[in-house]
C-alpha cells in the first residue's frame, strides 16, 4: 500500500522549522529530505526517521521498525509528528548528524 500525498504533505509541513524540507516519491513511497540529506521515509502512511545517536537520545524510548521488508531499522514515529516543535527538532538533530550525500559522478559512455 502506498502512502497518501495528503499525509506526506501534512508530515513535511509539521517539520518545516528544521530547515529546507522536501520530499520525493520513490517506488510508491516517499523519501524526506532536510537540507539535501535524506532524513526519513514515509511508507504505508508511517514516518520512519533515520537512526542517529543524538536522535535516539532525543527520543528516549525508541520504537524501531523497518520501513519495508528487508530494510534496516529506522525510528518509527507514531504520533509525535503532530507536535511541530518536537518533530522539527528531531529532524534538525538527525540532519546535523548525517553526512552530506556523495556527489553523483558522470556516467561513462561505452565506446563502440
């Protein structure tokens, strides 16, 4: 089951104080970006935040689950995303701890 666009827009609006928030649809689900870094996924209308040490400290009693079968565990945020300040702080903390994505190199052309 894919996530609803309305849910994605609500959640990303809730965290907009964290920085430059955007999202991208991928395989029927969504990747959430903060300042160019993937910080979370929305799968089956559930918010999964990338795990970080500081994020774990901030949350306290963490619920972890894979966002899709075979995935690594993420922090499953069930209702706390309704608190704008709390979720923005978590996303800001997460983004700060994650490295910038590596630049994509140019594809090599095959010579024939």
